[in-house]
C-alpha cells in the first residue's frame, strides 16, 4: 500500500505491530519509534508501570533477554478521537520460550493492549505513537509461568 494511500488507522495498526516486532527481534531501541518519550505503560503485577520510553526499553530488555518470543496481534478496534489522538484495543497472544532449558521451557500469555495514541510531527503528518498503554491479562497463562518470574 502506498504511504500516501494509508489512513490514520493503517498507521496506528503499523505502530502497534511495530511494538511486537521490536520485542521479538530484540530491537529495544526501536521502541522509541513506537512510544512517545513520556509514554506511560502499565503492565500487570508482578511487572510494573514504566514511565517514559527509556524505562520501558530497559524493562523489556531485562525481562526478555533470555527468551525467544512471538507476539501476535489479533482482534483490534481503533477509534480516532480527534485529528491528533486515537484509542485502540488490540488482543495479543504472546509466546515466550528459552532454548537453554530442555523441559517446561515455554509460557504463552493472552491479553489486551489498551492504547492511547498521539499523532506526532513528521514530514507527512501521519506518524502515530503510543502515549499510554494499559496491558490487561486475559485468560490463564499456559506453560511454565515461573520462567518470566510471574
């Protein structure tokens, strides 16, 4: 799809998908392209609230450094709330596994990302970033939950 033909909703979907790719490819610096510098990301206990993209980068790197992962974004709704703001809810199915452990080496988690997004200054005026994220667990984790310290 040509960049000029993309809608705001398309750009928002790409922003949210970029988060998954950053985690799965361990591109933690890339999270700065996904979140505003002052973004607040609230994860369920025993994880924490990350204030600012720097805290989020450090936290995700610490949490995922020993894991391979695959974050799948599925059901999604997007509401453009003003010319420069939006709200999105995205279901996620996230698999995490360690190759250095032979048995019980995986955990799968399901959840919902509730995102507040902000259109940021860019050449084409269509760059969206997550300004606030609330992560809601859904269902029961599968596998060895202890791997993530949960």
